[in-house]
C-alpha cells in the first residue's frame, strides 16, 4: 500500500447472533478505534513506510469478541 496516504481497509465478519461493532488498531500498542459499519466494515488508515501489524476486533451482540491480525507493507 502507498506510504503516507490514507487508504480504506475493508472486511466482513459473521457471527451467529449478530455483530455489534468492529474495531481496529495499528501495531501492538495503543487503543482500538471504531471501524465504520459492523458485519461489513471499513477502516481508514495512514501508515508510514515499513511493515505494520493490523489488528481487527469484532464484538458480537452478547459481548463476545474475536481478534485477528494481518500485516501490511507501506512503501
């Protein structure tokens, strides 16, 4: 992805009781931010050059949550 430019990261999550919200975080430290949408979600991110871990957390209607991690390279 292009470094220094804001890009959209899109995703889809599914749960048997319904998704309440989706949050994301860039890197291993810091707080999660709200993504737009729920089952179909979008996050706007801007990354400096380098390798970055992106964490996405989905919370369902009962409060259960699941987090996944993927990596992006900005150049």
